[in-house]
C-alpha cells in the first residue's frame, strides 16, 4: 500500500518535471509576450499561455506536497509498522519524495525568474526603440519645417547680386583705363619725367667732379 502511494507521488513529480523541461524554451522566450498575443510564426508562448502553465504547475506542486504530507502522517500513525525497519524505511522514502519536490519547485522558480528578466529586457529594448523612432520623426519634421529648404533660393539671389556687383566694378575699371589712355599727361607720366631729369642731373655732377680731379 505505501509502496504504491510513493510510486504515485514520484510519477506525478516526474511528469511535472518533464513538462517543465519540454516547455522551458517556449516559456522563457520573449516572443509573443507583448500585448499578450503570440504570432502564428513564432515559437514563444503568449502571456495567457504562460499564466495557464503557471497555474497548472502551482496546482501540481500543491497536490504533490499534500500527498507527501499525507504519506508521512499515515506512516507515523500506523501502529502495525515495525519501528525497527519498516517505519525508518518509509520515513526515508518520504524524505526522498520531499527532496524531489523541492528540486522541481526550484526548477519552476528559476524558470519564472529567467522569464521575468528576459521580459524586462525586451520591454526596455522596445521602449528605447520607440524613443529613437520618436526622436527621428521629430528631427525629420524639424528639418522639413526649417527655413533651410529655401537655402538654394537665397544662394541664387546672392550669386546674382555678386554678378551685378562684378559687372559694375568691371565697368568702372574699364573707365579708369580709358581715362588714363585719353589723358597722357597724367601724374604718373610726370613722375617718370622727373625721374629722367634727376638721373641726368646726377650724371652731370659726376662728370664735373671727374674734370675737377683731372685738372688738379
């Protein structure tokens, strides 16, 4: 009787462990978490599927824990068991089952912890992506609404103004050249004539000194 009950508890714990291992990858996957829906092309669970699995595992853990406590209580209250060997053996079996339950419970706890961390990381990435998209949209709208779009028009106007100024300056320089051609007795020609007279005067003084030295 006690052997069959112990086997029943062990089989229940083994089924729960196998279920957790088989669905672990889909459970911790962050795909399908947002908005509680899973896409048909994704392998991840949706939020309601995770909740359903959490409820099933919690219910199985409670049932197995209750079965182990009931098993321990029965063997303690059974007066027909020999205390020397049977009672000690069954108490060790109950301890083994209890340790098995703790290991399965630890697996479930770690699985949920991993899922929560991955979900939090995915939420942060989604938030950052949304902020980047909003910033890009804002910069794009500012660029479209900025006066820089009329830059080409202003550059054309500036170039046209420079061309007009260049033409006027060229005309004035041409007029100055023509004036200098029409009036040969300009100040510059007078300067050249004065330089020639100065050179002749210096040459005359030099010749006069040579004559004086020769006479002496």
